[in-house]
C-alpha cells in the first residue's frame, strides 16, 4: 500500500522514522512518501520536504512567514494528489496538518492521525475538525484517551509513547569514551542545556540558561545542539561562555547528565525518561505569550507535570525565568531530597506511559484499518 506521512519538527521526524520502520515490517509492499527529516528518509521514506524549512514558533513568527506556509500547503496538496496514497498519516504539527486533513477528506483520502494535536491544552474547538476529517486517531499520552472518548465521544487508540522505544533502543556509549570523543572534562558532572530546536526559541532561552555557569564551577555545562541548526549558529554563545556544544547527540548526552535545564516541549519528557533531574524553562515573545495565556487553560506546561497531574519538575515561565531563579532551582536538583523525589516520580511516569511497542502497535492498526476500508 501507499502511505503519505506528514511531520513538521524534530520530534515528529524521530517518531515518524520509527513508524516507517514498523510499517515496512507490517507491509512488505509499503511505498512511503513523507514530509519530515533525515531520520524518516534514512528509515526508508521518500522525503518531499524537510521540517527545517517548515518550523515557525509562536503567533508572531507564523504571521511573518504566512506566505511561505501557504505555499507549503498548496504544494503538499498537489504532491498528495499526484502520489494518490491509500492513507495519509499526520504526526502532530496541527496548524498545518489539520488544514491538509480537511482538504484530504473532501477529496476522499483516508486520514489517520498518529500523535494527537494538543487540543486538550488549547483551542479545544478543533475537536470538530478532528471528528469530521480524521478517520482514526492514535494517541500516546494516557489522559488523551479519556479526553477524547469520555469528554467528546470520539473513539481513539492509546498505543503508548514512542519515546520509550526510541530511548530503549539507543546504543549506550561508555562515559569515558563519550567525554573523550567530545573533548569534555574527564570527571566533572554534566549539566545539559536543551534550549530547543528552532532558532527563535534558542535565541530566547540559551543566554538565560548560560547565566548559571559561573555559579556552578564544579560542573561542566554542555549545550545539546539541535539537528535542525548548524554549528555556526551556536558560535556566538560558545564565545561568550565556558560551555561545550555537542550536536545531534542529545540522547547520548542525557544518558550521562547529572541535571538539565530544558525548554518546555517534548524534551522535558525525554529528560525524565533518562531519569535526569531538570528545571523546565519557557519564554516567548510577550505578544505571543499574552495570546497564549488567553487560550491555554492548563495548570502546567511541561508534559512531565501534565501526565503526573502534579508539580514534579519546576517550571520557570516568562518573567519567572531569570538568572536568580535558574540558580535557585538548579541548586535544588543537584543533590538532596528534591532531586531524589524527582527521580522517583520519573519511574511512576514511565509506567503511566504504557510500556514498549508504540510504533509497532500504531503501524499494525494503520495497516489493518487501511486494508479493510
């Protein structure tokens, strides 16, 4: 069968690549065309558009790039029509994907969604579009099943979280070898800095994160460079601070880290699954933040706290994200009871996520649903 997959960011590329691998195991004749990244292409998909050319964060950024977004939407529709897939699979990236889904449904394409848009966080009214335009939904967070089925009477499949598989399958590099290969201090504990994957958010977050370095001389700070950004982009930050950069090896870095400062997003959950104590950081353009405050009604912004339904990790948001608070909260997780409590909560979090096999479960359901419809 023919599959058309659309992912629009780094996490979608990771999960899309594992889904492609699973689809090829379930369907030996699978012909897969995709929007995503290098991982999806390496897994066997024919890459149409790289997510590096698609990611715009925040209301202001979207408005200033609106012409490019509309061109991408038009091109995507044309490409789907030419390929004529048996099913279109959307991975998160709701602003773009729900527009394509509406068009796809009007043109009688079968539509599946893997990794739900976060409509439980904002713009819940999008449920109407999902009910109208999506034939099958595969969710990865435990509370999403109740949200869809009990609150909105829309049946979904909970398949577990694919990050568990991605992390479990990661080859482990010994500490001493990793440090030597990346020119790190041979013994100083590592504090990882995960400032995000888009230029806009990295520029906002990284300078603030780097403000902590002077207060913790017994630790070495390492930036997790995003695969979507060139090394040259980070050079001004490296020149301004005593910090190392390791690009495209975030999981290796987290597996050896003592603590982390993490920009809100999927990275908070990744950090938790590696059992690394963290402080969650978030700051947006003030206009974007003001708008977001009006439409987002959640108690927390990090996936860790949302899944656990309590504060497990400290969230420093907007004006609370400053050098003083970063130093205070980072100190708490380097040693002592707060650190221990956070690590213990991570173990319960992993159990809530449903165990291994999310990609395989989703692929099996997609193949079955497509073949029988």
